């Protein structure tokens, strides 16, 4: 029998305890946050000037407002430098060196944030050796105290909360080692405790700010996705509604074609067989097209949809619509230009629905305002113009926000007929919808 492998051969396959895995994950996080590319170049970008406060500034000052964070960091560095060099005991050259040791880490946060933390950690004992009498202020000189506090706060703002937590832990470890290892077993003095307490408060505030910012971005992204899906769903519902309405129009014409094709051979005495065969083919194709149309419509039709008993409205029914909106409180006038003629039923139905939606928008968004409907029969099509004035001041009725998709429905109907449409506010404060629908006579092609 072959010898059994030693237990060390199965060491990689032994299950690890949760504590061991947590410790390994923590060490990997520490290495990734503070050691991997610690001195990577990460310049501080300029801030946006679209905020409510920045918009109130003059245009010249608004350009400088984008660099406000850089100015704040430079001011913090100068303050740390002033604190570090404010000493009557040391000479001028030594005070300048201490000031530069406090200034450099703060300024470095603008381009290499993690590297600025390590520079501040390294500058702290150097500054202590240069500027302390070894009897007080251990291990933080006033300038090092201010510099490290500023660096921790700025780097926490520029990085993620986990990185800031690691920096705070390493600061505490340095304080423990400095107090217990180099001062004969003494515990924290007031400077170390104060630094840890103030930096903990600062990092807590920055962490809360990061969490709120991330939550706000997530909510904004979800709202954007929801609005997009709502708009898409409304667009599909509008197209489905158009398909349902046009079904009656197309089905009527296809039925007429089928009936006329079946009756045509009987209108001619002794028709040739070729003619009878042609009419039979026409009827079969019309019936097949009608069957396919009904089957496709059944896919887009909702389960609770009931086909209307009345025929689809046309421009001849527009007066009844205007009377209805007048009863709702909208003062509306109608003007017709050009030679009135019958248009394809699909064009008349779309024109009626467009006027209906435009007047509904007026009732919803500008209650109390007057409106005017202009219909122009021109060569090659039909022109529509629905314009309303501004609502009265003060408003008698509060405007209703609505779903915001009425314009989308009108555009879908116009696009279906290869027409053109513009919808925009007027200079007087009202709103105007202008539409052109290409069409020929009722018997021609639309």
C-alpha cells in the first residue's frame, strides 16, 4: 500500500474559521487601501458651479468658485504651518522647517491623498525630534497635531470610509506605541486622546456624508430608470390605443373590399373566367388580411378591453368635443380655412384625437385660460393649430401635473402618418401645438 500523505498536504483544503477569514479580509483591505498604489496621482477635480449658491454669484466669481476646495485645503495647510512655526524657543530656520513639515502633507492631499497620510505619519516623529525638548507634547507637536487632523479629514473626504477607518486605526497604533514603548509604559496623554477623539468625530461626519451621497445617487438612478420605464410603458400603451382605434378603420375598408370583390362578377353579364378568378383572389386576400389584422390586434388588446359600440370620431364630431370642454370651463373658439373635404378616416381620427389631447392639456395645465382651434384644409394635407393663452393671475384653479405624456401620444399619431408637429410655449406665456398631416381625398392613399 502506498504511504498516506502527511496532514500538511491537506492543509489548503481545511475549512477556515470565520474569525480567520475576517482577519484575512481585513489585511487584504488594509493592503489594498493604504499600500497598493499609495502614491498614485489622483488630482482633486474642480467642483460644479451649478449649485444654488454658485448660481447667485457673478459670472467672474463663479469661475473661481470651482476651485473653492483647493483654496480651503491651502488655507488649512497655511494654518497648520503657522501653528507649527509659532515658537519662541526654536530658531527661525528651525521654525520654518517645522512649518514646511506641517504644510507639505496637507497640500499633498490634493494630488496624492493616501501618500499624504503616510507623509504626515513620517513627518510627525521628525518634527518631534527637531522641535521638542523631549519632556512635553509627546508624541504630537501642535503643528503635527493640526496637520494630521487636517490630513485625516481631507483624505476621508476624498476616499471611501474603509480607507479612513484604516488611517484612524494606524494613528491609534502609532499613539499606543509612542506612549507605551518610548515613554516607559505611560498611557495616552491628552494630545493623543484629543486627536483620536476629534478625528473620530470628523471621520464619522465624513462617513455619514458619503453614505447620504451614495444613497442620493442610488435614489436618483432608480428614479431615472423608473421614469424611463414609465415613459416607455406609456409610449407602448399609446401605440396600443392607436392600433385599437385604427382597427375599426382598416377592418371597415377591408370588409368593403371583400364584399365588393364578391359582388363584382354579378354586376357584369357573362364575365370572363379570368375576371372571376381575379375577383375571387382579391376577396380571399382581403379576408386573409382581415383575419391576420384581428389576430394581431388580439395580442396587443388588454383582457378587459371592450370594443366601442359607436364608430370612431372624425372632424365632423369636433363641435361636440368643443361643447364638452366649454362646459368644463374652457373658453375655446374654432376657425376653419380652406375647402372642407372628406379625408381618410385614419387622418380624421388622428386629427380629432390630437385636438382632444391638446385641449385636455390646456384644461390640466392652464385652467381658466382661453384656447383657439384652427383647422386648415390645404393642398396635400390637413393643418391643425391649437393655442392657449396664459392662465389668469392669480390662478382660480390649481394646475394639475398630469402624467406628462400627452405630447408623446400626439407625436406618435403624427409619426404614424408621416406628418410634422411642433409643441412649444408662446411668447405670451401660453402654449401652442402645430400639426400637419399629409392626406389626399377620402378615396386616395394617405
